[in-house]
C-alpha cells in the first residue's frame, strides 16, 4: 500500500489475497480475436499477429457465419427489434419464440420446450425444477459448473459418482433408497462432456434412473447437432431421461438455450421457474438464428456424421503419432498432458505454427489433468490435421 492510498475495504481484502495467491500459470486473461476467413481467428490485442486456425471454439458445424442464420437474424431484428424488452411472461414473447419451441419439441420428440437466454441459466432452472432441499442429487464428478450452481441454489444434498461409472451410480442409488425411502432423487450427467470428449452409455443410464425412480437431467449442450440420429442427441427416445438441456451457443452457432420436457415439467417450469420468469426473453434475432440453424441441421443431418468420421481419423492419427488417444467419439479431442506448464507450452507451440487450441487447466479440470483441448469443426480446410501433427511434433 503506497503512502496516501486508502486502506482496502474489509470486504476487499480477501479478494485481493486470493488474487495475490494465484499462480501465474493459473491466471486467466481475456484475449480479443477477430474472425477472419474460413475457421480463422486473428489476435487483435497488443502487437496482434497472423490469423490462427480455430481449433478451440465450439462452433462445431461452422454455422456462426452461415448466411442463412445471419439473414434470419437480420430479418428478425428488423421485424421484432434487437431485444424483446421484457420477460416472456410480461410482454417479451414473440412468434419466433413459439415457433422455435415447437420446432425443437418436434425434433427431439418432447412436447414442451422453453427457451432461456443461456445454457447456464437453463441448467439452473432445470436442477431447481427437479430437486429441492429434501432431495439428493447424484452427479457425475465432471459435470458442468452451471449444474453444480443449480444444486447449490436448490439446497439439495450432493453426492458425486466417478465419471461415467454406472456401477458406482447404481450402488449410490441403492444406498440412497435404503437410507431415506421415498426421497426425491436426481441424477445429473452430460451426453458429451465438454472437457473430456467422453459420453456415458445413455440408454443404460436412463434405464438405471428409471428403475430407481430417479429423475435424470441430461445436458446435451455439446451433443446436439452432432451426436445421435440426425444430430438429435443421445437422449432421443429415452423415456428415462426426464429433462434435456441444450444450448444454441455451440453447434447451433448462435446463443441462447432451451429445456425440453414432458407436459408436467414444462408446465411446472412455466409456472414456477425463477430463471425462466425473471429474465429478459431470448433476443429475437438469436431465436430466429437458432430456428435457421435447426432447419439447416435437419436439411443436412450428414454434417454431424461427417464430423464424427473426421474426428475418428484425427484420433487415429494422433495416436499413431505417439500421443495418448483422445477419449470419446465426438469432435472434442483433449490431449491429456498433466502439468499446467506442459499444456501451456503446447498451446504456444501450436500458436507459433498458426493454430489456436487452448490449454485447459484446473479448476476447470481436476488437478494434475491439464490438457490441450482440440476441437474439430466442419469448415476446417483440407490439410488441417497434417498442420496440427507437424506443429505438435512428437510427445
Ligand atoms: C456442458 C455445458 N452445459 C452448459 C453450458 C452453458 O451454456 P451457455 O454457453 O449457453 O451458457 C456449457 C457451456 O459453457 C457447457 O459446456
């Protein structure tokens, strides 16, 4: 503290101490990147730099710059305005919201769909619909932060099960039923784990939950548009999946999110959900873009399948080059390296070769499991894999 500077306020001291304690390799910084060309991002901070091939974003189908989405968004902006101006239950509902909800419901075979401004918010709403302070939530150890925040907000008790381990989950369900018969149980999982690239056996998971009378919330944020028949996710047709959460921020190339439910849950959310009620409705241009994205995915369902085939080839080639085979089947290919510094070094090495992939470190992933998160997308130019392998060198 310099002379003449005021003492920090008592509330500020713990924040300052926490920031002080942050190791340099854990400190995050915002970085501005300007889209350029096909799958390109140009750094614009400081000295800038040449364009980088985007192996980091979740725009799996390359839809963020698709003309049909942009035209739909522009038309909605001209017609409905930039923002909805109010929450859905006040005066913010527009025809495009209803149209999108209906189209998603038909696509996923779920009668009720409700839109949210973000997936984080949808997940808060979803957990609060299915659990209260008397409930027990059993969550995969690696679920997304938004779901954990939802559990905290619900007041439910939380237990974690090892990642995708259905035997352990079965034991926990049995134990939970023995402990407090009749207690409300909720299981949380994802159909494509964003930092792992892995998926659970969804039919077996759904059946397990159904057998134990537990609700199952399946976050399909990274799967929709890519995994399952026609990109309709892994929860498709699974009666044991009580609620599906999806976002338009990834394969749909836009922003916003939704929950897909049965009649009862849909009506409960409409009548009781705070995260649905007390927020401005999804901006109409984003709703229109999501509808255009859905129409595009329906018209070209092979895009997702082609991406999966490509992902398989990338896994094979990475393994052949001596890297640990990235787990899973989908377009997320984490190269597990362990130490933060190693993951950061790989990120720098790739960047020097014109490729952008981000080192993911704790607390986003467990301690000692830092990784380079490689993300495949539909619009990568030919030769991208060869560039990547050359840049990575040998492990
Ligand atoms: C698994 C998962 N669920 C939910 C979200 C939140 O979605 P959104 O970006 O729409 O808030 C994300 C994105 O970060 C995610 O990876």
